C-alpha cells in the first residue's frame, strides 16, 4: 500500500495491520509520522507535487493500493480550498496510475465542490467501479469525501 500524505500515520497504521507481516506500506509526506514505526513501513520524505514518479516506481515497485489523504492548507475561502483539494486529488490519481498494479485500488480524499464531480468522472475512466464514500465519523458540515476506485483497467 502507498499512503500519500501519510502524516500523522493513521492510514499507514491501518495498512500495516491489513497487509500483515508479509506485506509493506510506504508512506510519503513532508512530515514523518511520529509515534509510529513498523518493520514493514517505509517512510519517504517528499512533496507529492514535485515527486519524480518514475523514481518512485523504481524505488518501491508496483502497489496494490494507493491511499491519498492529502489536504490543502485551508484558507477558509470555500472555492479556493476546493480547487486546491481537487488539484491534490488529481496529482494523487497521476501517481496511482503509474504505481498501481492491474486491478489495483485507489482511495482519495477530496473536498466536495464544483470540481469534485469532474474528478470522480476522470477517475472512473481508469477503474471498473468508482463511488463516493463519506465516513460516519466525518463532521456533518465537513466537505471531505473519499473517491474509491477499484479494478484499475
């Protein structure tokens, strides 16, 4: 599993449990997750916006799952925050398309807004199935949703 925006580490911790002793999780972020380490977790300090994806492919090889919990530094200006969120989601999709194995899965946080339906449509072109998921734990006023793509074609 590749965890984009892995700080503070909750998705990576979940991934380590799911992949078991024989699997591996790679986390990428500007900040290292604190209070978390595992023998099958590799942290790479990098900015996903400038990351050399071909280098990443050579470094970690293909993955079954890519999770993106990337979020912009919010400004409080709804449209600005939504545009930045969709931009990060599009970058996560670019990375996922290069690193995922055939039939791979993609989970990506995005702020709902004008650009999110277009992003979901773009993602659906690459996966057999896509859907929107809003976790029950998400605050009611939050615009965060997850786009889930399964079955990379």
